[in-house]
C-alpha cells in the first residue's frame, strides 16, 4: 500500500518506519529540509532504541523515503497520516494550527477515495474540522468521490516506541465509514493478533480516549507521589506500600513508582489540554487539576531535600546529577524533572556536574547556554567524573548505567555523603551501612524530608 506520513517527528517517523517494515511503500514528509536530508542518510535526529536501524534498512530496500515536497506522495497515497506537533498554548490548550495546515495540504493534492488518518494528539472535534477542510477542498476541485477521515491516536512510549507499534496493546480507530474501517483494519492486521486489540469507535470517542489514557497514568504517578509525602510524615516506606497495593489485581504494579514527578512531551501537555477542554466545556476537572499541581510540587522535591541539608545559599557547593532525560530510553528533555532541580541549584549559587548516557548533546543545544558558558553546569564524560568533589549525588533518571555503581569509588570521590535518590533505585540500608546519608522518595525518613513548601525549596 502507498502511504504518506506528514511530519517526521517522533510519532511520524516511528509510524512510517514500522509501516514500511511490513512491506508498505511509505513517504514521510517534512518541511525541514535539513531533517529530511539527515533522514535520507539514515540518521535519526533523536534517540529511540531500534528506530535508526529500521529506518536505514527500509531506506535501503526503497520502502521508506523522505520528501519536503508533499504533492506527489499525497497524490499517490491510499492513506495519509497526519502526525504533526500540537504544542501547548499559553493557556494550556493544544495548538492545532499545524494539523489544519497539514489538512489543507492534503486537500490540495489528495486523489478520490483517499483516507486521512490523524495521529496527532488533538482536542475532541479536531477530526471533524479536518473533514470540513477536506470537504471544502474537494468542492473547490470538483471532486465527487468520497474521502474519509479516521482518528487513529498513537500510544507510543518513548524508549519502547518501536516495540509498542509493532506489538500494540490496542489500536484505536475512530471512523464514520465502513470502507475506511475495512482498509484500516487491513493496514493494521500484521500488528494485531486478536480482534480485541483493535477498537473501533466514533471520531470523538477515539480523540478523548488518547487524552484520558495519559491522564489516568499521570494520575497514578501523582497519587503515589502524594502518598510518598505522607509516608515520610508517618515513617512509612512507600516501596512497601507500593507492593501492598500493587498486588491487588484491580490496581496492578505499573505506574506506581514514587519519584520526582512526570515529564516528557505527553503527560504534562495532555493533562493541561484536558483541563482546557473541560474549561471550554464548562466542566470542572478537579482531580486532573490536583494531578497537575502535585506534579509541579514533586519536581521541587530534590531541591527541598538539598535546602534542608545545606540551606538556601549554595555558593561554594558542588552537586552531581545523574540523568537528564525525563525517563530512561530517550534523550527527550521536555519538562524533565532534572531541569527543575538543576535550575534551582544553579539559582542558589551551586555548581552542578551532570551525566546522562544519551541526552547530553541535546542538553547542550536546548538548555540555557549561559549555564554552560559560565561553567556553572558541566557535563561529565562518565558518572564517576560527575561525583568528583560533590557535596551530594542526585539521581534523577533511572538509567541501567546507574543501577549498580561502585559505591566505594563514589564515596572516595565525593566530598559529602548525601545521596538523593529521586527514583528509589537504591537500598537505603545498604547505602547507610556504607556510610552514606541516604534520602529516597517516601522511604519513611521523617528527619530527612523537609516539609514541601515555598520556604524549603531552593527557589524560595
């Protein structure tokens, strides 16, 4: 099948590469000529395990190509996927301008019976507006044959996106036409292994399903982070709490880890977009408002611990930060909790040495240049270099590289003894026996965790 994908970002590139892997002829379209040239050379502009080799293989087999000119690929496509960005607006709503610009482009070049599938995460009603744009374009071009719009949200996790697309938990199709449903079922048939995995519903149902799924996961994270604060206040270990409630089959273990808050391109943006949708619909979403608030508070947790130990003025202090990306398996720094703690430490006058196995090049490009130019923030070649002379080590991302370090070497390299474990990766008793001052998230250390307030964060 001939397929066009508009947008060579995270979702578009994974979609195009995986569809090509199953034998389809796919053209991914992007207005960024530099990105297109890079992709033609087989170089993926972001880190995602398994994606670059898949892109290279399908480019070599001539099943995947890249273009800046959309016309030929759209005209030849049976299905056109819209996979462009929907960044957050100032008020929290999703900016859908790129989606509608893509729809206008499709309308200028589509052939009769074209199916347009929206993969962009966009508010309820977006697919209907895409259809209106295509209907108008068809009238202007005197096209009489039908064209259909499908809402086909993505459920890709950064760090495992290729696996998620190739072996999905579910595929959601919002459709209005049986012909479009039949074609999309055929397209996804190689990826699904049972009828229950492919869920067909209305356009609006599919659009809201995407947002609600991310909001539910964000809610579980914020709930556990709130429980972690209570655990510290009561002398309870949140890891035992997680085991206890996660063993309930109705709850399960996933997304029950306390930490430094969620980040990335999806959860923060989608929760805010849902709140905006509720505002527009005059419907209060009190739980989601609390989820967002708890997450912002939790991002200050590590800074609060350090303020409790060293005070608010940190001139002459040096801190090591392990992990920059918002989660392991990706170099994505968007709304990463590490950004919050590093910013607070630098604002308080400290110097920071950080290490991340993949995200440091992106940090150099995307984070404030004055941090690096002044030498206040340094990126260490390896984890042990980062802790040299540090007053404390702060773990922000649970990369495998950090799971079993040489704590003897770390103790000899550090000036201080504090380890702030923002991902509850280490055994508190083991580290304390080794002479470290250990603080984890909700690990029951009543004397280790300051009250969460403006007075105890470095930003105060």
